[in-house]
C-alpha cells in the first residue's frame, strides 16, 4: 500500500501546475511580454517620485496574475526591472532586494501555486 500511495501522490493533476507556471514565466520573458508589461506599468506609475520602484511592484503584480509563481516572477520580469533600475541610478543590491520583495506578491494573487494546492 505504501508504494501505491507514494506513486499516487506524485501523479496528481495539480502537481503539473508548478512546472507550467515556471514555463509560462520563461516564455513571457523570451517572447517579450515582460518588456510590454514593464512599459505599461511605467506608464501607470513611472511619473510618481520613486516611480521606478513602484513600477517594479505594479509589474510584479501583473506578472503574478499570469504566472502564479514567485520564482517565475523574479526570473521573468526581474531581469528587465533590474537592468532598468540600475541604469536609472538604483544600487544593484537595492534593485535586487526590491525585486525579491515584490515577487513574493505572486502566491497571494490567483491563480497561484499555493491556491492550486489548497483546492485539492
């Protein structure tokens, strides 16, 4: 019975969501969708003082609604954000910290990986 339970726990439909969410983040970055999201977020809040940091948070919220994974968010739009923030005068450590903090919004915006597992 133990091998049967171990096998059944790894073949669940919900478990497929994790790699597909990460794949979605990588495809968005490769296809240029993250650049467009960055431009949209910059148009929304980029004019506010400290706006590039707010662009990072708004952009991560938008990507979180698409990918559902904090890791995919940081890997996807994080590269675009980091380059733009460093080019604008932000220190690299501050930029990385802001991206890491903003990417943790992902698990609380549906659809997300933790919400997929709680519905099971």
